[in-house]
């Protein structure tokens, strides 16, 4: 009897934040604006064949980069 493989459940959230340095003036102000992208990935994977009633801890990964 073959065991049925379960697919992992994954949620990905992407957020964008604007960072501005208000201490700069004039033409330098355009250079002081940065966009930061934050990506959070949450995975719920049952890799050990635990019973369904047992709590599964999520694996959370957060990455950020500037655009």
C-alpha cells in the first residue's frame, strides 16, 4: 500500500516601504528616497508523518532588499 504524498502549504507576503531622508534638500532629495521590499514566507510542512491532530510549527523566512 503506497502512502499518499501531501503537498506543503506555503504563504508568501510581499510588502513595500518607502524610506526618505528628510534632512536633505534640493536635488539631493531624489537620491535620498529608497524603496525597501520585505518578503515573508511561511511554510507548514509535515515531514515526519505526524498525526493530523499534532501541532505543526511553521517555518518563517523573512528577506528584504532595496529596489
